[in-house]
């Protein structure tokens, strides 16, 4: 390909993005950042570049991040064996202190990366401004320590930061009525925040490209699904295993005020931009049944 052809290809990409930039100007977008995309420094930078560009073209992004693998690494360094129950980290007081330390460090690093790109960012926890109130989780009646589920979101601090032109960067530690700190599953925290602010988009960066009609055939990726179609794929056994709770979580968010939920492969470079600003997208978007479809049709 000649240099001129490369330049024309770049111009075509910008032209394709234009109607989406116009359509989504002013939209609020919650990005749940975690998994493989956090382990590689180059990928991390690509994610932050995507979020910065969303901000610079007029959208209002919020980052909610985890840090599970890094927490496990530091828990082991502290002489504690990481334990899980039904996918939730068993969190005694010492483990909670490690989690708060690690998540705080990850948060500071992400804020720094955003600001290096000329975008204002502010790091907060779910305890700041009483953002995330929780109750203790007791799965199957088991006490797994300081693990909470969100009961209430106070979005005032988020609206203030967004109105003041900041990107909020949130780590999922919340508090109960007595002010005790609790670790929260990052996906659940992101969904609760997105629902509370009626986000236009909730984006999950995961370790899979999205939903497939045939999981063994990468050419069967489904670009868009409404909530009924998503439930039907679960009933038909097309969606299986760990993807089932993820899809149910997406449907719950749609039914509670989020306009679209996107499942993307966080290990793919610039997957956020490619999903939002191209005709076909690169992941799976789940939406209300009445919503306009942007891509190929599911």
C-alpha cells in the first residue's frame, strides 16, 4: 500500500467515525476496566488513550477498575493464601487492607496516565462522598468476610466531577451503614454506577470478544442483541458457563436505565474506539428491544 493509499484509508476511518461522534456527543459512558487489559503496559496505555479520546470528542467517560490479580500477588507476599468462594474473594481484615492499598496504587497510576494525555482525571473510592453504600454478602449463608454488594449509589460526586470536566476513576471499595469498608466485585460496582446515572453506555473490557452463535467459530460473533434475544440464547444453550452471569448482568443494567452494554475484548488494541466509532464494531452490544441498531444486525 502506498503512502497516499494509507492516508486515504485513515481519512475514510475518520469519515466513518463522524456520525457516531455527532450521535454520542454528551453521552455518559462507564468503562469497567480489568482482566488482561490491566496486565500489559502497552494495552493499558491503549485503553487510557481510548478513554481520553472519548472525552476529547465530547463524551463523558467514567472508569471503574479492579485489580484482582495484583491483589492476589500482594496477598501472597503478605503470607496469606488467596481464597475464593463462588468467584468472590474471601476477605478478612488483613486481606481488605491489602486490597485497599493495591487498588489505591492502581487508581493513582491510571489517573496519572489519563492526565499525561492532557485530560483532567480524579481518583476516588466508593467510600468518597458515600458513593457506594453496601451490605455484607453472605453467599449460601457463608461468611466470606468484608465483601459487600451495592445497596445504594450516591452519584452527586460523579455529576460534580463530570460537570467540572474531570474523568472520574473509581475503585470498588464501599462502606456499610456503620462506615465499615467492604471490597466489591468490580463488574457489579460498574453496573450499579451505570444504572444510578442512567449511563448511555456501559462497557465491559473482558477476556472474550463478545457473544457468538457458535463459540468455536470466530466468524459468528453477534454485533448486536436486544434483551429478549440475549435471554433466548441463554435458554437455547448458546450462551454457557461464565458468560451466563455476565449476560444476565448486562440485561439487568438495560432494564435499570442503561441504554447499551458492550462486551469487548480488552486485550485487543483500541477495542473501545473500534466498537463505538465504526459501522460494524468489534464486540457485542446488548440493548433495549426498541433501540435502533447501528451495526450489521444480529
